[in-house]
C-alpha cells in the first residue's frame, strides 16, 4: 500500500483535485497541496515532462511580482492568489501523465460537476421549502416584496443566479459546466451514449439556472462547432446548426435574465448610463472606465494592488457611483491584464493563447476537445477577469498545463 502510494499517490491526488474543482475552492486548494507533496515524494528524474512552453505561466507570476514590488500600495494577497502560475507548471513538470490517466482526470471532473450540481439543486429545494402553521410551503424568493420573475431578474431566487450557485460565483461555475459539456461532446466514448446525453442535458439545465449570459453564447458555439466537425452530410450539418440556433433562441427567450438583456439590446438601451446598477449596462460602464485608465498608461500598467484604486478614481471622476460602491474590476481579462501588467502582460497573454491554439491544430487526437476547451475559456475572458479569483486562475493554469504537456503519442479513441 505504501509502495503504491509512493509510486502513484500524486496521480490520485490529481484526480481528487479535478473532482473537487466544481466544489469549494478551499477543498481544491487542499487537494493541490496533497498533489504537490506526493509529486515531490514520488519524484523520478526519468519521469520528467520537459516542455518550455508552459514556462510562460511563471513569467506571468514574475510580472505580477514586479508590479507588486513597484506599486505605491502593494497588495500581498497576490502571492497566494496567483500562486497557480508557479505550482501547476511544477506539477506537470515532475510527472509525465499517460493518456489513460488524463482520461480519468476528465472523467472525474465530469463527475465532480454532476455531484456539485445535484447538491446545488437539493440545497435550492431545502432553502425554498418549509412548514408554517402545519402547512408545507414552497417559497423560492430571497428578496421580500418581489414576485417570482422579478426576483430572478435581480438575483433574488434560490433556483437562479448566485443563490443557486453555492460553491462558486456564477461565471466560474458556468465556465466549468461548459468545459464539462465540451468534454462530453468531443470524447463520445468516455460514457455510454445514454448517460452522456443525460449528463449534457443536466449540465445545460444547470447553466440555465445559473443564468450566466456568456455561457449561453458558449453553448451555442460548442454545439455548432461539434456539428461542423462531426462526420455528417452537409444537409444534416446545416439542419443541425439551424436546430441549435433555434434551441438557443428558445433557451434565451425562456430565461428571464437573458431575455431581459436581449430586449435591452433590441430597444437600444445599452448606452452609457452612469446610474446603471445591473446587467450588461454596468459592463459597458466598467469597460469605458478601464479603457480610460489604459489610455493614461498603456505601456507599463499600474501593478497588481494599484489597479483597483486607479479604477476607483476613474469611477469617481465619471460619477459611476454604483461601480465605485462595489469596487468592480475590469471584468475583461485582456483589459485587466493590460491595466495590471502593461503592454508586456497583454502580449504574454496573447502568446499563451496563440501557443494553445497552435497545439490544438497540430494534435491528432485531442484536436476537437482542446480547441473546444480553449474556446470556452477565451469567450469567458471577454466578460470576466478570471485571474482575479482562485476559481479562475487555478482552472486556467491547470488547463494550459494539461493541454501543453500532452504529446501526440497514443490514441485517445482507444482509451475512451
């Protein structure tokens, strides 16, 4: 038993981490610590996976360190928040994971999504039901004085939005679920066909309940991309794409928050409104402030820890009072990186995605899956500063190392 733990303990710790990703980030952090310790304990020089490409991640950490060192008001929390830029390259450097082990990682991630999603549903029912004066009641509203639909729009319903996603912010849980759907779509032999589609439908339902609008866009893109790559006649592909577009349209129309956002676009309401407090209208204000900040110092940036105070100054100048009150970040990874690390950080981020896309193009077996996962992350970077939270930066670093450390040796279809 001890011998097996010494030889393969790091792999089981890796499985534990991917299973716990959809759950609370503290649990995932503990799994990373166990993974690191067991990797060092079972280290063998012959098992090293040498790949210079993922070394771009430690360079990112160095940029954050320089920014922290030069900032007028340095923020020490970055040492922990951004540690994934160092730890994951080390974990994938110390051991060369086989195709079988990688498939197991993907399976455990899907199972983690399944069980975390079930817990979210159970918790929503638990919070919504009770007994009052001897009578069983169902009351899903969190906000008093608002009806069911109004409560959904303003984040006050146990079955929708932040109250439903109990483990992560909605954007990150939706990111994980879209990644799980990508795995299920592009690794068709991983599960029996019936179970696979049941999982896909359940994950789609969870995304509907989470109501993260960016994930609706990602879902449509994933299914269209899958139809474009599957071995079907042109007629069937076109019909399939039309059906996907139709389903996505119904999906948006029946989701109150998504439908509200689309209606605002149709009505021409998505303009600069300094009193905006909810939805995409606040994103427009945030991006406007972020662009204004970038223009003032496009080369060097402001350093991690300094960027938020600078953004708050812009919010104050432009009288974006609700953004100032809630101290929003740039809500766009590219803008956030530019603000924090200057032009060099932005170019480094571009280089990472170029290398990822190049890897997906060249790889024979993982081509569809890798490109789908990169697409999921890329779209989310347009609407969220994913490096600002452990939930985002750890998943990004894991995914980059997972993709770039894979070789063309072996065949995925024989391992599914």
